[in-house]
């Protein structure tokens, strides 16, 4: 976690730490409360993270670190995170790509409209695409030895914020001065902090926010 904070600081951003590993007792198992429930549900795999659920909840919180941190361990917050994540198990035909399409339906507090979805051969290509965007929210699905999920909001445009923000479920929020710093941070985390995952592809799905 200290490396994450130092990296964000080096890129002149502000880090808001969070770790799903430290918080897993709130989200894993049918009730999200007990170790016994985890074991009975056969959900004790180290790879059984809640990356997708946590990222969707960030969208629900409209990318507010304060709102997310304050509510993610409350009953409503942890129920939503579990629900979002388990939604992947009931997708029609078991198609994992469909989960991006349904995010505007899952999120209730903010009206998202899906704009774009594409696979990129590497992380850098996906970041290069995001640098061409203004005022968009993005879900980032990494493929490699193990899958992973991050999300970000890129500022700019007439109605957008000057800065940008990213979220990784294992490290937290990076509040950055601009899109370039945000994309540099995401690329660094993906290629250095998750080096053993050997990410070989990235799915980028972008959304606009309706007033």
C-alpha cells in the first residue's frame, strides 16, 4: 500500500487507500459476515476477489472516495458490492462481456449511458485510447494469467472536471491532476504491481453521465 501512495505522490496526485483483501470479511460468503459462511459457500479461493463488484460500487458512489470509504462496509454498501459481483454468475449464456452492458441498469444513483466497448492488445494501447477521451467513465477489464478490474473517470470537455480519478480494488483511489497522469498511474499499476499477472489484453468500456 505504501508503494501505491508513493507512486501517486510521484505523479502529483492524492492517494485514498483501500484494500478488498483487508475488507474481504465484509463481502465474501452468503452473509458477508462470517468465516463459517465463507467455508460453507466454498468461497475460500485466494483469487475470489470482488474487483468487479467494488468497481461498480465506485460508479454508484459517483467516484467520490469519501462516499465509497464511508459506506462500503455498511450493510447497504456491502450488500450492493456482493450483488454486483454475483450478477456475473447469472449473465445470459454465461457471456462475461455482457456485464459491461448491464452496468447502467445495475447502478441506480447515477444515470450512465454506455458509449464504447473494445478489446486492446495491451494496456498501453488502452491508455492511449483513453487519452483521446473527455469527460468519460471507464471500466477496465485486464486479461492475463489472472483477470483483474479497475475503473476510472477521465475529466475534460465543457462539463468535465479538470482532473481525473482511478480506482483499484486492491490499492484504492488515485486522484490525479489530469488524464495523462491518471493513465500513467493505471499503466504503472498494471505492469509493475501486477507484473506476475502478465496482462496481455485490456477491455475498455466507456460511459457518459446524463444530467
